[in-house]
C-alpha cells in the first residue's frame, strides 16, 4: 500500500516544523537551566517522583482533573479535546495495526488511514464504531468551545481571555480540524462505503442526496482541507498558546523534581510560562478586574507579555499578588514567583549608599528567649502593639523587643517591588540581630514579615510564629486565659497569612475561644484581598478604597458586630471600607483576658 | 402662615430660624440633643479675636427664646421632604419648606491609630483642648505642666488614607490660636506646629500667625508627623519629616494635640437618597450652585445653611442663616 498523496504535504510540513521547534525549545531550556536545577533534575529522574509525574500527566494533561473542579462543563470541554484527541490517535494507531499487522506505516499513513484504507475490502465494525465515538466526543468539545465564545457563563466563567492574532489563527485551525475530518471521512465512506454510526450515517445521507460527480469533486479537496488545518495548527502550535499541550508534560516532571521559579529569572521559568494555556480561569478571581475594570494585567496577560518579550513594568507591577488566581490556576503555575522575578529583572537597582546606617544599629529592648518583631505596619497600628504587650505580660513571657523603638524593615516590601538586592541587605541585618540576641522563638503580628521570615530568612534554631499561632499555643498551654464573653465576630483572612503561609485555623480557634465566629462569603483559600497590598505600586488610593469597600460589604452581611483580622495592613484598610469596628486578633484577646 | 422646619439647633439652625421668623414665617427648630447650641457649646473662644464662644451661643439662645420660634429638643429626624419632617418617634411635622442645618461630624482621631489617640496618655484633640480650657485645667495626665507641646495639623483632612480629601478650613487657624493659648498658659514651654500648608484665609488670621511666630516664638515645622510612640519616661516620641530641610526628625514631647478635621455626616447620603438631594464627593451636601444659589439644594423647598454643605467658620455659618431666609422667602413668596 502506498502511504503518500499530495494532500499530505501540509500535514507533513506542519508536523516537521512543530517537531523541530519543540525539540529545539526543550533542549535549549534544559541546557540553560541553572546548575542547581540541573542537579535536581538528574537526581530526580530515577526516583519514584518520575512515576508520580506520569500519573499526574494523565490526570492533568489528559483528563484535566483540576479544571473539572473549577466547573464540570469546562473540565469536560478540555478533557474531551485533549483526552479525546489522544485516544483518537492511539486507537487509530491500533486500528492500523489491526488491519495491516505490525509493519512500518509512516505518520501520515496513520493520520489519514481512512483515505489510504479504501482499498481494503474487509471491515472491522468495532473500530468504525470506536473511531466515530471518539470523533464525536472531540466534536462535542469543539462545539462547547464555540459555545464558550458565545456564552462563557455556562462554564462558570464570566470573562474569557482576549487572544492575540497568532492564537486566533491557531484556534480557528483547531476548531476546523475535527469538522474537516468528519467531512473528509464521510465523503470517503459515501464513495467507498463503510463507516460507523456517525460517518456511516452521514455518508449514506450524502450518497442518497448528492450526485456522484459532486462527491467525487469534493473528495480530494476535503482531505486537502483537513491536512491544511492540521498543518496550520502544528506550525502555529510552538508559537501560540497551544505550546501548553506539550509543555505541561516536562513541567510536571520538573516540578516533581522540586524545580521552582527562582528569585532571578531562569531557564526553568520558560516551562512554566509556556505551559499557560491562556484558559483565562485567572481572570474572574482578580479583584482588579472585577472591582476596577483593569483588564490587561492579569496573570494570563502577564505570562503572555513576558513570553513574547513585551512585558511592561506597569503591567508587572499592577498586581496585588493576593494569590487568588494562583490558587485557581489549573496548571499550578507559580504566578506570583514569576511576577516577582520579572520585577527583579526590571527594577533591581541596588543603591549601595542608602544602607550605611544599618551598620552597628541596635535599638532593640528587653531580654528573653522569645523575640517580638512588630514590623512597620504594627508600629503604625499601636493598638496591636499594646495588646501584644498585655498578652506577653499576662503569660509571664520575657520578651526581647526587636523593633518597638524603631527597627529595620523585614525586606519584603522591597522584595515585592523587585529590589531584591536592597531587600537582602535588610534581611541580612535582621537575621544577624536575631542571632545576636539568642532568641529561640520569633513572634510577629505582621503576616508580611512572617512570610519573608519563613520563606527567605532560613532562621536555623529559631521558630518563627505568627501571633495567632503563638496566642493559641499560650491558650492551649494554659498560660493565657480568656473569658468567653461572647460577641459576634467575623474574620478576614489576610492574603499573606492565608494563601501565603497556610494559616487559617489558628486565628479562628482563638476567636472561637472568645465568642461566635461568622464566616463571610469569601473565606479561607477563597478570601478576598483588602486591596492595599504592598505588591501593587500602580493603582491609586481611590482604587484601593473601592476594593476595600466592596470586600468589606461581605463582613456586614454576616451580622457580626466586629471584624477581626490578623494583619495590621488589612486592619487599616478594612477599617476604611467598613462601618463595623475592625480589630486585630490580639486586641480581641487582650480585651478578654481573664 | 407658611411653616418652615429647621433641622438642627446649632448656630446655623438658630440664626436661620431667627432670620426666617423675622420675615414672618412660622418656624420650628428640631434638635436631636437636649439643648441648643451645637458643637460651639464645647468651644472656649473663637479665632482670631479670642471672643468667648458663649457670647455667640448665649446671645443666639436668648434671641430664640425671645422670638417665639418653636423649639423641639431630643427630636431626631429620620427622613424629610419639602412637606414633611419625620421624627424618630414616628411623629410627622407638616411644613412648607425645610432648612437643613445638620452641620458636620468631627473626624474620629482614633482612626489615625499611628498618632496614638485613645492609646497613649497626653494625646489630645483640638476639641479636648477647648474642653480643658473651658474647665480651666490644662495639664498632663500626671498633673504636671507640659514643657514641650506639639500640634499636628490636618488630622482627618486632606488625607486620602482616611477618605477625607477636603480641607477642613478652620483647623490651621485653630492650631495657631490654641498654640498661643498654650504659650500663654505655659510660657516656659516649647510649642511646635507640624503642618502641610498654613491657610490663613480670613481677616486677622495672617496677623495672628505672624504674632504667634514673632511674639510667642511658636515653632512651625512643615511636615506631617508619621507616628507617635511612648518613651520609657512617659513622654511621646514623634517621627516627622521637615520637608523644608528635607530631613527626618525625631522629637520627644509631653503633649500632642491633633487638630481634627470636619467630615460630612453619615446621615447625608440617606437624606439625599430619600429626598432626591445631591452629595458632593466629600459627602457634604452639594448646593444647587456655588454662587447664586449656594443655600438652595436643587430640590424646591429644601434649603441648606451652615457646615452641612462644607467646613465653614462661625462667621460664615451665621451669614448662611441670613441668606437662607432670603432664599426661602423667594420660594414661598
């Protein structure tokens, strides 16, 4: 059997271009990985992680389990396209073997088997049925994709991504591939007979109603069209969002080997950036979008701009880094880390002369194994500070006060703005200060400080606690007694504490020891940002306030009489937006000390 | 006889009622507290002449008593339109026109937590100082005499961070007045004023400002205080920036006075929604126009007088009272 026809050329060229582009990309990216990342890769390959990665590839790249969690219909759409197409290829392959036995068949022979197999008299109805079923499943996915363009709300998405021209070309080709295949195969069956419940029925309809000469005239062009659509899609794939189809696979493996985006941009970032399918699931959770109508800075657009080297600082900086989109990203891309290292690239200009004052500065007070770091924002909300003083006194704790009399910033605000090297100077200063005073526990009431102490300081021998954890521990140890005076409270999860450090339960346990806790509509992993995040240096005060007002409204709806939070910045911001009194967790505890 | 209800028994309400009565209207003043006089009752004396505030309030109250204006105390208004004023107890007062004289609300200094009001000793607001002057006892918490006093201007004014963008107009000159009063009480003390701009817009104000510097040696530092913190010896340490020299500064003081601004009443939005009135972005009621109808509301039969439309000085409020009577007369004929 001859497995070549001129119409195969677009497909063959497309497939070749795609293969070369993919191999080149992946080889170059791995080649340029930082030495430490390459080490991780080599030491990870022959471990159980690789097997786990295979499982994850099946559940995520093919079945799209995480998208099912966002919305079942959206999940079905992605799974039917990805897994359906995958099965179509696999079953097609088996079909070829079933007909021809084990022999070499070129790629186009598998893909256009129906075209080449017309000379085979014997039919295997099982495969006709299976192939038609799979085609139908994929077509249903395409139909849903069309539907999503018209009415995305049906799939739980209020907004969808605005695509660039290249993506639109690839998308159009993708949409035509399967209808084109259906037409080409049906025409073939109409002329030569055969076909399953789908192609077969369409072909008998065509044979009955369309003249034989017309069928013959349409026959070759239909295969040309199918092949061209495949070719266009394959050529566009490595340069469009469809790069994600293949890139998610190495990403899953690399992530299993513990590779992550680093402080500075690195080659590994390419895997994360090009694994973005621009599905747009990150659009709806974004409060800049929903409250302020800003629609060109969300993670999908940030990754796109960075990928095509047209990222602007104003886009990189216009993000609250609240982590709401990261929590929902079906590919699990480290969106905040990538944005942060972009900012580093664009903004890291260390000013050596500015930090001379750090040498020999020590304004700390007191002595104790427990250190307390208030942080700048707690110093600006002194009710929290005085509440902590009362709590420490009530528990009989000897405290070393790191910065009550003024101290040096934890470094996270500078880090968030991209000034990594300047931040490091402050971090080094604070770290040395903590070691110098021999503390074993470091308590802070600011989640912004907490995050950087935990993630970046590497404080060996010092346990870092948020005050909510510390207070709960004191209560459980019986060192701190509160009277359950009652009262109706609602709690705001600060982004840096909740999604940032995973602390949700401790503050709630503390509140419930005092009174009743009423949850707002968005809570825990899904909680809203107050809007005043230090990470955003673009939006103005009035815009921050609009976010604060809208998110605060949820607290009023709970029927609580007091809003409690455990971040000094959130407290200040929510207080601006809410008509209810807003208190730090420590204030509530200090007011109810037994 | 046409009946006009005046909402609010402060100086704006009293002057409006008197002017309306003089023009022959039947007038009722509705006041939610148990006495007439409003916020001025708590004031000691008035800039720039140091006239005792009681001279104004007592005179107006006496005139109201003599005029035959009906006064309803302990009567809070929940809603109104041009023909009705509804009180909290459900009573509806019929009328032909309404003059809204509900004034302003003082900015709550506790919101600017970084200044420590309500947290540290010896942090006061300008209102507290007037009350202390009225009692005749200005002293530190421990009964001592302050050796160093700082005034901070624009607390709750011109501050986006607390959603108060407008200028409260009278705090600058109040700060100068109170600084002079402090210096008179404690000649040995150093008195500092931390300001953004000094706005001396009225007659005699600039002269008083000059006198404060030349005669009383009061220090003026251009720059806002960023935070206050208690020191071990019970004083307050202030961090600020002197924006004229461009340097940060730290200073310990015995007393910090916050010159709190005037913000719009929370009621305004509700009244506006019910009666079809307009609020300015600042939350104060927006008059029909800024010039020729600045006591009219844009809704026929509803008028404004006093600080319900913007922060105003005592003199300006009293002028409004006379102007609104003219406007009501034009409306009711």
